[in-house]
């Protein structure tokens, strides 16, 4: 089977937001889509290892902030490669709480508030079906998954439903590891321009350590 055909499926990028009782939490997802308009429902797929999964299951609601082309790539790294168990992801990004759910407010195309109706267990992931209870318009062009791959040069981590293991590459003697997402840079990183960023999580050169 040619698994690369699955890359032809289009997605957007979103931050699922949910409160853990003390602070806002959440993670990046690509797997969100509207399934009916009357009543308005959508579905998201969350990996069971994600803290966001635990919280959505418990709270029974979540917000979806629609990432735009103007959203800082580092936000995708912060929300998509770290866990809210260890880090206050919202600390560096403006947000507000609506109906107990955190929504990102700057450089975001829009926000959707959702109440979980039911869920389906799919092994590694749970698909949550939710009713849309409110929407808020933001600014900018929504970022597609294709834009994320082609323009930002981002990749999907293991917990994303679309993850595919990379082909083995011959190892170089000089290597650097991104301390945020674990991406390994083969070769001399100092040869890259100062504004070079991690192709996976968008962090600057300064977060890399030589290994
Ligand atoms: C581009 C991208 C797409 C992702 N898509 C999903 C997804 O659809 N579902 C999911 O459960 N995790 C997805 N992830 C992974 C989570 O964002 C990641 O595991 C995160 O660290 C979980 O954080 P948490 O433990 O605070 O919930 C994606 C990450 C990236 C960078």
C-alpha cells in the first residue's frame, strides 16, 4: 500500500483548549472536522497519552482555536511538542476564558466552543463528537496542514493520527538535538543563518544542543 496517498488528505491546524481546574491546558491537533450543520457538530481525534485527552474526557467540553498563517510557528512547537502536565503552554500567548474554556486571542483565525456529545474508542486515539455551542471570528487565513508542511517545513509527531515513521538516514558525525521536540539536525548547525528555525517545532537555533 502506498501510505503517501494519505498525505493527500487535507486538514487545518487547531489548538484544543481545556481547563484542568487550575490553569488552561491544550494541544495542537490537525484532526478536527465539521460533520453536520443541523445540529452543528464536529469531531476531533485525541491520542490517549495526551493530557488534553484526559481533560476533555473529564470536562466534557473544549475550545478549538483555528491557527492562521500569521500564528507564530513557535506556538505550534509549544502546543504540539510539550505537555501541559509539565508546562503552562498559555503563559506566553494572549488568551481569555469563555464558559470555562481557554481561547487564544491573537493571530488566530477564529474560535469554536464545543460540548462533548459522545466518543468512540479507536485504540491509540479517542474520537470525540461534540456540539458547537458558540463561535468567534478572528483574523487571517486559516493555516492548512499542507502550508504547515510546505512553508513552515513542519512535521507530525508520534501522537498525531497522521504520523508516519521517517526513512532511516545515514548518521553524520556532527549532530544537534532540539531540546523542545527532539528533532536531530545532522551536520554543522552553525552553518545555518541566524534566523534558521527547527523544521519540526519552529524553535530557534539556541534551543539545540550538540550530541
Ligand atoms: C502538526 C501537529 C499535529 C498534531 N495532531 C494531533 C492530533 O490530531 N491529535 C492528537 O491527539 N495529537 C496531535 N498532535 C500531538 C499533540 O499536540 C502533542 O502530543 C502534545 O504534546 C500533547 O500535549 P498535552 O499532553 O498537553 O495534551 C499534533 C501535533 C502537531 C505538531
